[in-house]
């Protein structure tokens, strides 16, 4: 039949417009739009993400220090050993 895949049928009454992939600008607005968008997203989410991490770090740090303190032997218990 000589038709390519995608052009096997003809639809009447529908007009489609397309831009050639060679005419599009794939990196249009990369610097002017994406960098401010990254900064805005970071500022919006930093107050939601950082406090739980800081609190968790502080709790783990205190727990590890307390565990280390409790696991040490008391030197006064062994003063009279020969």
C-alpha cells in the first residue's frame, strides 16, 4: 500500500499542526526559568524537611553519648584491686 505506520488511515475534518523537532528550542529558558524555580522550591520545602532531620540527629547524638557513658566501667569500683 506504500503508507508508513501512523499514516495508515485518513481522518477528514480534523486539522493538526505540528512543529518540527528541529525548530524547537530544547534548552529555551533553562537558565532564566529553571534556576529561580529551583531556588523557590528549595525555600518552600526547607522548613518542612530540615527540622525533622535536625531533631532526629540531636536525639541520636544524645542517645549515643548516654549509651557510651552507661557502658563504661566505674573506676572507683576497682580502686582496691591488686
